[in-house]
C-alpha cells in the first residue's frame, strides 16, 4: 500500500509505522522475507585529471535479503505487548572496477563501495483509551553495521582528521536507542486518523571509520514524524494516505554539506567534516486495499518523496545514490484458514538521475573544482510473508 499505515495497522509489524496500532491487530505472529534489488550507476565528466572520468557500475552486489518478524499479545481487552523486528533501511554500492577519483592510485585496490545496514527491534506497549482511541509507545533499539572500501585518496593527513580510519577497516558496528510514540482515533464509521513520532536516535560512533564520517564516526538516525488517515469508501474498499517528515539535516554525517557546499568540510571526521548533504524529506504515501472475497485481499499503492540529494551533493553520494522518488507497489493476502495467512508483495522504484552541478572538489590539493558527477538508481523488491493468528 505504498507504505501507508499510520492509521491502518494490519499485522504485528505495525509498531514500525505507528505503535498505537499494535493493540488493534490482536494476538498474532508475522514473519516475512523481502529480496531487495537496487540498480545504481554513476558517471563523471569534465575532470581536470581525465583518468577520473568514466561510467561506473555500482552493481557488483545486486540482491539483498531483508527478513522481518513481529509478535503481539493482548494482555487484556485494552492492552497489548508486542515486538517488531525489521530493517529500517540502509545503503549499498559495489563498484567492482572502483571509482578512480576515490582510489585511482595503481597500488591501491580498485574496488570501491559502501555497505550500511540498520536493524530495529521495537518492544511496544499499546492500549485503548476507549472504543475510539488507542495509544502506543515503543523503544527503538537500533543496531547498525558499516563497511567502506576504496577511498584511499581521502585517507591522508590534511584530508582526514584520523588517517587510517577512513577506508578498508572491515565491518564496524554502532548501537543506540530512542522512543516511538503513536495515536490512532476513529472519528466516525468511515474515517480514522493517526499520528506518530520517532525521536532522533543518537548512535555510538563507528570508530573504524571516524576519519570519514563527521563527528568522529557519528551516524545518527534522524527524527521522523507523520500523520495519516483511513477512509472506508465502500464496505470492501479501504483508502489510506500518510505524510511523513524525515529530518536528515539534524544529523551531521547525513546533513553536513559535501565538498562543494561546505567550505569547512576538511578535515574529514571533524564535526564540520563533509557529509552526504541530505536535505530533509517529506514523503507522501497512498494505498488502496480491496476485499475480493473472504479469502483474498488485494492492495496497491504509490509513494513519492523528493530525493534528499540536490545537484551540488552528488560527489560523495556516489557511495549512497538515494535518487529514487516514485514508488509503485502491489500485493495480496490469501487467508488459508482462520489461523494462517500468506502475503505477497512487489515494489518498483522508478529510475531517477541527478545530474551534478558544481558538485566536485578534488581532495588533493583541496579547493580545485573539477568535473561533475551524475548518479542514478532504480529499485525492485519482491517479498512473501506468513502470518499466524492465535
């Protein structure tokens, strides 16, 4: 349903969208596996050093499994306790032939890439204030794993505050905790509203990459909040619409400007060190669910959010080309019997290219503007889930 669900909980992973929904889904357990396929590419032109130009294929790794799990139990008629476990996102690029601007010296390895994974475990308590209003509170227990490879041209005194802690140090880990709050209210027989808020999660630093990420390896998770509504247009058709705000600019590693927009970007690893330059993002989600018969529900949705990357911030985002803006989703649930369901889903994020403009400064010597970096990506996901209702 395009991700819409702030006012429309459907399973025990509802806490990932709005913890208030957990008390509305009853006793159940859900498990699912999604295969994520991003296709990402970069292009450089106009460099003073011509060897830095070229087309770069970032798809050495293409398929990524994303499991998720949820459990919810009604403690009494008005209170539930549950836990939702899911991947919040991440990023991966795998340039098997390297990015010559990042590691073009011949004695260094040619592979360039970044792999970031985020895991949420959200224990949640939710309760019904009355027949029309429910509230929920969850604790976001977050783990991250990060590996960066092939940035040897940045791993030098004067460019990084911590040489030796920029690249090729294996997988490093980070942990943190925050709060997630939510409300759902039934306004009348055909309209429900919901709201949710997630605090910024201050994560422990990636010490092995403190010479690359701002604040000595910081990579916090941004504050997020949103509101949604659900309309039961006709008895078999449900329409859901959400608006979500993600404040990337409040996290230094994501929000600090990159080489072309942040004049204090050097050395890397400092508080004012270069970041990915992501802007705050507003995401709009529209979803439809139709009950074909007692055993089948079909769904579709659309999701749009302007890319947080602007045309001046494409250089470092070669590692994290979050360019896609429009997503189309399809899915269906088959009720096998009173205790079990199978759900299937597909998502396509349409290709979007961001053409760099005044986006590059070579790190040696600092201050020489040269060339442009264009980045693009599209995505597909396929998934299946099983639900046990007890």
